[in-house]
């Protein structure tokens, strides 16, 4: 078991160093979805046109997140059986099978990509053919969030045309173009290293229909393969995915900084661009050479009172490298605020989005593939651990059968010992109750007998009346004491609530007319009080109030009960004359209080000062 735990800890440490997928889409565009299938035997295919024949290194099938479906969640619609092929012709008359998973159901990768190695095979078209779709309640479907094809370190399928044999068109959520739009539950291709910047931000505007631009100087003419725009998600502003990403924009390339001879690479046209959330937007470029690349926002991102144009990062890919990294940036205007230093022009090309370091597509997919591999290993270890636990339990049971007789004997001995201890406790309690009956009830009855004899012998009316009044008071105290003892030993457990309620009811009588205030929680802990706890606490309470009534000369007494951390706390405070404890005549009152507090394993603190009253504070940490 320890060996398995060490292996598991090692895998968990490796996982902590790898990129973490976003786990859920931040855009309304979820991916490609087949039309509804009525049989699990129907075949569906979807393919991407890479634009030219390329050596393919890796292909990744990214699961969809069915956020808009009643059976949604990561891995929605992922096919159970499929094959991946490459071809140089669109009709796949001749094809190269890159991966074949048609013999057995694959494990749903859920939030991670299913990665297939292609070993540099040449292809212009990449097709996924599904032979066993994903089952729903009464039908079958296929869905993918993204299809990534890595060649030379980059995703060459980004924003490329997609075709399918059967597709559901439900814009903007499901459509064929979403398969290569870069928006999925994986989020942006970033490492765990945190970002020092937010990116570039233009000045705020009161309305969205304002034109703004930002551009990068690549230093020389370079062949441009793609432009990639990373949306901002600032750490020192409101946490908004796609913050400042333009609603309408165009991307241009030029040989001159004035862009008089600009070549248009992309334009949104009359339709608003769906906010990409955290996901990058890739614009593929074919056979264009330029030194400058500009993004012009023609309609800004509206955030209520203000409109803005901002980007976390702009990449310009040329010959498999980001030619824009660290190059000069210029813009129509820029947001400058000393309170928000993470917005600067140069941060548009610093290699970070608003949260993390940006990875190449190849590094990112390899890291996510490694994460999936480690998670499968973790699952196997957990299964192995469960088997080890079962084996341990079986061994324990086998040993237990052999020692069951001894255990039963030991249990019997412990039970007999516990019962004997309980009987001794009951006997001790009986002796204490008998002592109480003898000391208090017996003493009081003796007093009544002496007073009655004196009254009979003297026969004087005035003295007899005084003696009979005393008899009445002593008899009343005797009755009260007898009621208390009967209450404690009656069948049924005494609860804290009942004990505190009795204290509240008895306080005015015990104080003999002194005004009192009683504070206790409205709800007290459930469960019975141990009899010894209830008895000793009651006697401390009673003795303290008797002392206040007889000796303090107080006009007001405050009683407070609390239950700090499951314990019990009681404070009795009077505004009487007070005393100096060392000058008080010795007696049993204060000694009894401290003795009973010790029996409760509590702490009793008596604070008194002449002219400033007396406080008795009892703390019992555990009941």
C-alpha cells in the first residue's frame, strides 16, 4: 500500500507541472455535431482541408462539451469506434489509415484530447470516420469540439475548411466551421507559468462604432503562414473572458507602415464575430509576404458604459516560428494608467496571454497527451489499490477467524469489567445520595423535631408562633431538597436544556426576592447530561445563589450560561458588598464550591472586592 501511495504521489506531482485544460468552453461555439442517427450502425465522417500537402506529425480529436444538451458535459458525443485517415485527394479514393480504433470501444477522454501519432505522413485532407456513434436516450450522435492537425510545430488545421457526410447546423453552437475555429473546452495553449502582463488595450470610448488599430513590425519581409489573436482576460480588471476583443475587425499585411498597399487577410464583414472567450482566433494565410501586420477594429467590444479594443497577444507564424515575438508595436492610441501597468503596447508580443506563458501547438498537445496518460495510470493505480485493500481485508478476515475465540473471551472480560465498573459507580452515587438524605433531610427533620418540642414545652403564643414559622421554613427547604433528589434519580436522562430551564425557574426563589437576570443560549446541545455532572453543577449553582442571598446585600444578580466549544460555562455576578477571601470566616461554602468544580474537572474562579460585588465563574472544558 505504501509503495502504491508513493507511485501515486509521483504521478500527482508530474500532473501538477503539466498544462491544465479549461475543462469547459468560454465561448458559445461548441464544435461540430452530426445529425441525429437512428441506428448505431450508421457511418458518419468529417474531414478538414489543410490547403496543401503537408507532413502530419500529430492529430488530436478534442471532445465536445455539450453545455447546451440535456446529456451535456465533457466528452459529449465522442465516438466509441472510429478510424483516422489522411489523403491527398478530397474524395479519399486513395487514403492512408493513420489510426484504426474500430475493433473495440475507446475510453471517452472527456476533458482531454485523444491524440494520434502520424509519424510525418503526407496529407492534404484528414478525415475521421465513425463506425460506432455515441448513444443518447433513444438515438445516436457524434460530436467533436475541435480537430487539431500539428505539422512543423503548429496546428495547420486551424480555421481551414471542413466537410462532413452528415451535420447538424445550429449556429453559432454547432456547425462544421466550428471544428477548426480554435474554440473548445481545452482553452488556450498555455503552460502553468504565470503572465506578467494583460496585453495591449486602446483608450476607452463612450460608444462602440469607433475605429482603432494596432500593428507589429516584423523587421523584414517574411512569408506569412497564419496570424493568431489571443483574447485578453485581465487580472486587474473585471474577470471577463474575451475582454476587449473586437466585434468587427479586419487583419491586413503590408510592406509599408502606412498600409497604403495592404493585403487583406481577413474581415468579419457585416456579421458580428462571436466572442472567442479565452480561445485564440487563427487566421490562415496563403502565399503572402509582408513586413507589417495590422488588426483594425471597426466595432469595439461594448462593456456597458465604455467600449474598448484589446488583445492579449498577436502571433505571426512564418516557417514554423512566431515572427512577431518581441518585435516593435505601434497603435492608433493606447490605454495608459499607472494603476494598471499590465497594459502596454509591447505586451502584445511578449509571449504571454493575460494569464500564462503561451506554448507552441506541438508542446501543448504533447503535454495534454502526457496528462491523459498519467491520469489513466492514476486510475490503474487506484484500481490496483482497491484490489490490495480487498486482499488485505480477506487476509484480515482469515486471521480473524482463527483468533475469534480469543477476541470473544476478551470482549466478554471487558464487558464484565465495564458492568462491574458501572455497578461501582451506581453504588457510589447511591452512597452520595444517602449521604445527602442523611445530612440535609435528616438534619432538617431533626430541627423540625426540636422546634416542635420547644413550642410544646414553652406554650407561649408569641414564641410558639415563631417556632412554628421556623418549622414551616425548614419543612419547605426539606421538601425542596427531597424534590431535587427525586428529580435526579427519576427514570429518564436529564438534558442540558432541562437542567438550565430548572436553574432559570429556581433562581428567583433561591435569591429570595433579589432582582436577577438570566442569560442562556436559545438552543442548547442535545443529549443527556451525565448524572454526576447535573448533580454537581446544580449544587454549585444553588450554593452560589444562597451565598449571594445571605451575605452579599446585593440588589441585582446576573446569571450567564454558555457552551463554548462544546463545554459549559456559568457566571454568577452580584453588585453586593463583596469581600476579601482571606478575611472570611472558614466554612464549607467556598470549599464545597471548589470541591464540586474539581469533581467536574472544571475551573472555579471567585473574584470579589469590597464595595464592588462578587463574581463566581465556572468553566468546564468538556462534558
